[in-house]
C-alpha cells in the first residue's frame, strides 16, 4: 500500500477507525489521526485513549505492513440518539 493511501486512511480515522495489520500477525488500531504519522518508509503510532500498545509508541516499517482495514463505526447504544 502506498504512503499517500495510508496517509488518507489515517486522516479519515477521525470518522472511521483503521486497523494496521503487520506481516507478523500484530495489528494496531488508529482511532484518531492525532496518534499516527505516515513517514516515507514507516508509520509511527502513539499510544493514546482506547489504544495502548504497551509502549509510548510503535514504528511500523512500511515493508512489513500487509494491509490496512477500515473498521465499521461503533453502533449507537440503546436509549441514546
């Protein structure tokens, strides 16, 4: 996947979260663009509310990103509008 495509998905993560899938089976969810940066050969992910990685940040090498998935929006809870 090209850097510009990943960057676009990260920018839209404020509306629809994305999951970055690595070739070793690890996955990382980006729920807001403030916590991700697409660099030329990698994606830098920072821990934040709702997505702790066990470290302050994770660097995902571009050659190891197998795919990026767009996640469904969470369904509204009953009784809320």
